[in-house]
């Protein structure tokens, strides 16, 4: 599934799913927010791993790896 990174100001950013699953997150964006990056991922864990790489934050580690590594298709989201 496609994910989006939105930048609102110097400190504000939102990383969310594209499409209907991200609608509620995008509704909270400030006017003027800019879409700066997108990626495809098959799970939350994969998406966060790519996001951390993009941001230069090092390795993403999950407190709930068994849940976070479930494919979106397993959750009925595709």
C-alpha cells in the first residue's frame, strides 16, 4: 500500500496511508501542508522501516513486531 509523508511546518509532519485509510490523518493537516515523499509497503513495519531510512533516523524497532509485520492484506486493508 502507498504511504505519504506530509510536512506542515519546521516541526510538524504526518506519515500516513494514502487513499481512504489515510483520510482521517490528512483531515488534521494544517492548510499549506506539502506532500514530500511516498513509498509502497506491504505492512506497517515495512512502511516505518522505509520512513526511518528516508529520515536518516537509523533502524526502526517495534514494540509489537508480530502485529506490525502483519501484511495489510492479512488485515483486510487491500
